[in-house]
C-alpha cells in the first residue's frame, strides 16, 4: 500500500492541525468556498522566488498576473492556467506556483483569472483561456501550463486550437490533470478517501463544471480525443502524484500518447498527494517537481 513520504506526512500533519474544523469546500456555497481557498492558500505564498517584475494587469478583459524572473531569456513565455476544480482559486492563490514555474523555466508566466463554475460552467472557463491565448504578446514564443483542472483547460484549449487550425503553443506543462470522468478508475478507488482530494469532492467539482451529458467531448474530457488530435499536440511534459484520485487520468493519457509513438516526458512523484506543487515553500518534492518541469521545458524550447 502506498504511503506518504516523510516530508509529505509532516505537511499533512500540519494541515490536519491548521484546518481542523474547516468545512469541505464542495459542500459550501461557491463564494464561501472561494474565500476559504484564498485564505488557506496564503500559507504557500511564502519564501517566494524574487522576480524582476511582478504585476497585476488585464488580459482580454480579465484580471491577470504577470511574473518575470531575473533569468528571463527574452524569447519564451508561458500562459499558466490555475487549478481549483474549475470552481476555486485565482492567480493569487497560485502566485507561488507561477513564480516557481517562471524561475524554473527562465521566462515570464501569465496567469489569468478565468470565470469559475458553477455560476459559469463549461465552456466558460475554456473560452476565457482561449481568449487569453489569442491576446498573447506576439513578441515571444508562447507555451501553456496548467495544474489539475487547469491542466484540463490547457489541454482542452490545445485540442480546440487543433480543430480550429489555429497557432498552437510551442509546448505544454501539464501537472496532475483531470482528463476524464471515470470515477471507477484504479486510482479513484484506491485514493477515494484522500488524503487531500477525494473521489466525492472530485465528483462534485465535475457536477459544478459539466453535467454528465456534456462530459463526452474532448474539450471537456480530453481522454475522449481522437488519435489524430492527440498526435497533433505539441511536445508535452506531464506529471502525476501517486496518492491522487486523478493518477489514472494521467496514466491513461500517457499510455495513449505512447501508443501513438510519442515520447512526451512523464514523471510520477511517489508518496505525495494531489496539489503537492502548491506546497513548494515547505515540501522538497514540490521544489523537485518544478525543477524537473523547468528542465523539460528548456529541452522542449531548445532549437
């Protein structure tokens, strides 16, 4: 049976103390759940990498956050789509993640404040990601990144662009993503009760984002994409967390990519939970994940 690493266990013990008595956000009114997510994620925005530039701006009519590292190469940039079950979080909850991506990849990161479910279900968030992609600065070569539901939106955006015949991201970084809605997969069953994300929470996030009748298309459930669509994707870097109900989603996606003869890089981080990269200020495994993602990005960006 899989168990948390010693570092992960220490963080989980800390969270058990700090979050004792807090409600399950998927059982709260959305506005209250979002306020709780903003509050609880503040603890991860500590000891952040220094940036040459960090500012709030507007992108395609949406609030957004731009962070640029000291080691900016001047040629690349990344559109970062934050996670949060399509319903929670913001550029500010993911400030630490955005800065660590920027620092590891050596380029600016733009994180947009897309519309959230359940008030704005599918395809609102996806439409906002596509709007921000189309508004990108033409002076740089752009890639895309996303974690969890953000990885779903990033991959869905690329599949939409393929069908549209539009310009694609140069590459993509996809962290422990939601790629399907099979709640009976091996990892959903094995990690049904967490720690952290649970099967029941994920089912409620899906209910907020897309009813069952809308879960079969590739821009909502990317695992339903055709082989031709997956083959047309740019170079990808994927990772997954072992103690995560979503692990099987990434494993299924990697298997399909491998079956098409692709060699996209993939890392499985053992003994960590869903969302572990948010914990970069205290979790060595999270910092290692950003380092590996940065290395993969630089290889994909190389001439």
